[in-house]
C-alpha cells in the first residue's frame, strides 16, 4: 500500500505544476484571442490573422456553448480559461481525495475488523454526502435528473430528502432540505462511530 501511496504522491507532484503552467499558457492565449475579438488589436494585423487561423479553432466548442447559453462570443476565451482551471482543480482534488481514502483505509485495516467497519461506515456517509452535493449542483447547472451522470445522486438522496421535505419548511423558493440532510448525515455518522468499539 505504501508503494501505491508513493505513486499517488509522484503523480500529484507532477500534475500540480503541469496544471498550473497549462492554466498560465491558456490565460496568455485567451488574452491574445480576447484582444483580437474585442478589436483592441487591428483585425488586419499579422497577430490577428494568426489568432484567427490558429487559436480560434481551439475556442470554437466553448464559443458555441457560450452563444447557446445567450452569452457574448467575445467571452469564449475567458470561459475556456475558467474551464481549464476548474478541470485542473477537480482532477487534483479527486486524486488527493482518493489518496487520502487509500491512506485512511490502510491505517484502518491495520486495526482489524473494527477498522474495516469504520472505513465502510465513513465511505457510506461520504457517498451519501457526495450524492447530495451532485444533486444540488445539477440543479444549479440545470442538468436533467434523468441524465445517467446525475440519476445515481437522485436515487441515493431522495430517500433522505423525501421525509425531510414533510418536516422542513422552504425559505421562499429555496429548498433547504439538502443542507439539513447534509448536517444530519454528519451528526448521524458521528453518533454511529461513537457507538462502535
């Protein structure tokens, strides 16, 4: 297990600077593209022709999404930068999370059957909390609950939220039951773990 954890450390140590420098390069390219799109650089200059011929095709998919969402296509380079930064943060966070869980599982497994039980209980509650977070985030981005990427979160969280909706009132148009469920899961996890020997 120590070799696996060391491998994660090596991968994380390599990916952090790689994502940082990728974001820096994308920021510079996005700035150049934005200057051309916003007409701060003459559209007939060699730089503008280079950007239109070489850089713009890279931003076309993001530009189409921005236009479909009703945004200004001039902002496409900045949205690309946001996408790159968020993607890098998500990948690094997921790898760091997996590494932490493997270290925790290794430590708990050395504690015998009780340690394995603790790991399984913690993982169960973490999956339920993740389902709540994904469900709430999907409503912010208006992702269909029937999407195969999102459906699992509704399947896991609905048994928690349905009884709470009968008890917890809404605040205007805001449904606070996911927040209540999140804190209730934390409390329940603490109670279950305190009962275990």
